C-alpha cells in the first residue's frame, strides 16, 4: 500500500490489509488533521479495508469532528461500504 | 519441564474454551422451532484461536419469539475476545432479568447494552453486532445491525433477499441507533454470519463472499453450508460464526408414513423392523433404533440414567423394562416425511413420545465427553444422520438423512 498527500487530499494505492497499512494511514491523517478539518481520502484500488482502519475513521468523524469524504475506486469495496453502513458516516462515493 | 508447561497451557486453553461455551447461551442447542411451523436452527462456531473475537447467543423469549445475537470484536486476539464476551455476558444477563419480569424489549436491550459497552470500548474500537428478534407468530424480523455482513434470506420462490446493516459500527461515540422490521412470511431459509466467513480467501484467489449466495441457495442443512465453505478455502483465517435457519415443509403433501406404537420392547423390535423395511439405509436405521429406544425407555417409561446404570450393573435391566412397561399406556408416534430440495431428497423422521421430556443442554456435556456411557444413543444418532433436533419440551425428536 502506498500513501501520498496533497493539501487536504490523501491518495491510497494498493490494498489496505495489514497492521502496517493501518499505522501508515493513521500517522498520515493524524499529522494532517493538525491543520485540516476537512479531509478527502481517495482509496483508488483497494478491495479491502481493515476493521482497525474503520475504527480509526469512526473516531475521526464522531469524536474529532473531522469532515471526512471517501472516494472509492473499487466496486467491491463500495459494495462492502454499503453492506456495512459506512456510506453515510464517511460520505463515501464510488468514483 | 517443557511437558509440564505444555500440559498447563493445554489445561488453560481447555478451560478458556469451556468458559467461552458457557458464556454463549444457546437455548436452541439441538432444538428445533416447533410452534406454528417446524424450523431447524443450527449454529457453527469455529474460533480461529482459543480466545474468539466472535460470540453468539440464541435465546427463547416466549413460545413465538427468539432473540439472536452475533458479535464480532474488532481485530483479533485478547482485546477482541474480551469485547465480544463482555457484550454477550451483559446482554444475556439483561435478557435473564427481562424474562424474569416478562418484559422483553429489543429497544431497551440495545440501549442498555450500548451504554454498558461504551466505557469498555477503546477510542478507536469499532464493534460489529447483530441484534435480531424473530417472531414466528407475526412472521416478522426486527433487527439492528451494526456493520455486520448482510443477512441472507431465501423466499418460497427461491429469491435471495439481502438485508444490509442499518447502523454503523458500535463505538464509544455513537449517539443513536435504528431498529428496522421486515416481514418474513414467505421466507424459508435464513443465514446470519460474521465477516470471518466472507472475507476468507478461497483456493482460486478470490474471497468467499463471491460464493456465499450460491452456496446458501443450494444448502438444505448447516452441514451443506459448512462443507461448501470448507471445500473452497485452504485454511481458516478468522473466527467463523453463523446461524442457519431452515423451515421444513412438514405437511400432508410431504408426509409418507404415520405410525403409532405401544410402549413395549416388542414394539421397539417391530418399529425397528418396520423402519428398516421402509428405508434400507443403514445409517438412518441406526439413528432410528437409538432414538426410538430413547423414546421408549427414557421418554415413556421415564427411566433416568442413574436408574438405568444401576439396573445394568445388577444385570436386571431387561426384566425391569418388561415390568415397567406393563403399566404404561403411553404411545410412541413415528412420522416420516420426504422432502425434495434441488437434486436431493431428504427423509425426515420424527419420533414423538408422551414422556416428560428433558433439557437438551445436557447433550452438550454428552457430546464433549463421548467416551462416557450416558447418552451414547444420542451421540450415535447424531453421527448417523445429518442432525438431530428436539422440540422445546424434549419429548419429540427429528432427524434427517439424505436419500
């Protein structure tokens, strides 16, 4: 998994599946939210997401009041978001 | 020294598993729903490790309502297990109190358990959980799904209905939740499961979510789904839990035989011969022999295990049975159904006695310690059928065999 940042937008390439992926995402976003309250996350091609990443996003939105918008490239991941009721919470949409 | 450490570890692991199974309250252990319709309720609980991050519960609320719970703690290991087990313990305790006061409320159950769990959850912890209330009288499902995989339902036209989560995951930060209802009048089959199943890699490089709908459609029993799943994966990657409910079409159209027998050893022989002549299937006959004998000696004659052992030790067992049966006017009814499902046919045999019944929870101990003499008949029956199921009272048993 690779992660890059441009202004308030984070792009993730590759599958999100390991503890290391979770830690990388967390470190990147924790740094960004020091200055940004509105974050756009482009999950370009990952077909999976770990529960620990979901838990982290959940805290960002509900506790830290971050305005998080997730753009999803994979149809499979989008279906997962719909099945598990993440679409509304994370303003998720298929791109 | 290493042997001592290993046996201590094994001892602790066995204790932990026994504790887990104690926590998972299952009122449907080897039981069927036998009110307006007959439905088989089956469970698969297969932790990846000793401490499971999954938990489930099945509670009979009253003669028409059943509550099911499925919990999946975030991640793996001790933390996930502590969360799942804590939630399950509290929810069961609350249900016990509600039943004591005859005041079950799904809404209050969810609210109170959320309030209980919030302080326990870590800041970034997300708990996936299904609260399901099944009302067989009104044919209604009431549910609150917190980021669990969709329920799969099959209707009487073999159409699959998916019910998606109506709540995000439970966390320290949730403020509200939603309960929805749907009619299940035309639904014959249900599957509730945790994500360990659908996220498991398959041998062909995909994940099991690709196959679950077709396998569910083709399944008639829990074993069908279990085998379909296991045959597609190289190894289990997470805790696997599912609840499978299948309504049986036991009616005049599917009824093939209906016979009533006296309570006598002579009738036991006649019944066994009759069944063997009907179905040459040896495994089905073995199961029938054992369960009919149980209906005779434990059901109608009311012989408890302790007395039976004493009679056997004293070598007066059969003479005693002949004595007891002299005063017994009770009957044993056998009904046999044949049901077709896709390309397969199933023989469903129901044996009904007029005894007091028994608590099927004792079967749990029997199946875990099969080398003991008690309950060997039931154990053998289970091995020679696709499942055995008792009614709530325990005086009627049903078993299936594939033809």
